[in-house]
């Protein structure tokens, strides 16, 4: 079998060696990590964590949808906080409506912005959804560490 010259230039032939070091990347045990996080939370924190887990069962196939889901989470978090706040009951419905309108406006503006970039980028996603999720996860873990460290001091 003939090997193309370009591949031949960047590879070397070796004989199979049973003692050669083989690097095996271990799989990330996501379920174990989630369980460990759940075990370390109190009841209120666990309820919030579960809300996030349930919410992200929505479409996360594109970076656009992930960001729009984040706006939805902001809306739910604000609405939940408003419902349990000391704001006068008569004012809660007005504030709730304003929060919803604000988040919808942000989402619509983001939609327009993203669609423009998508078109200008020859109809290709600007961000890699998986890469973006790792960025968000890293950020969230960093925030959790800071919050945990500040409560333990």
C-alpha cells in the first residue's frame, strides 16, 4: 500500500511494542460529579441546583440556544426571588411583568445580534456549543468555590 507523501513526512513507522506507553484518557464521570455536588448542598441550595439541572434539559444543541436558556434561567430566578420577597403583593404582578418584558427584550436583542453574526459568518455558528458549555461550567465551578470558601471563613 502506498502512503501519500504528505502523511509519510509527518509519521514514522515502528514495530508494535507491548511495553510501549499507551496514553488512555479517562472518561469524565459527570454523574459522579453531580452526585458529589448534591451531597454537599443544603436543602435550599439543592432545590436551586435541581432547578438548573431540570432547566438545562431544554435544547442545548447550539450556542445560541444555550445563551437563550441562560436568559430564561435569569427570568425564573428573578421571578422566584420576587415571589418570596417582601415586596407588597399588589406590586409583585407589576414587577413580575416588567422582569418578563425586560428578559424578553434582552432575548430578542440577542436573537437579532446572533442572526446578524450568523449571516456575516457565512451561516456558521460563531461559537462551538460544547466549548461554550465548558466555559460556563468552569465559570460556575469557580463561583461555587468562591461562595463555598467565603461561607467557611
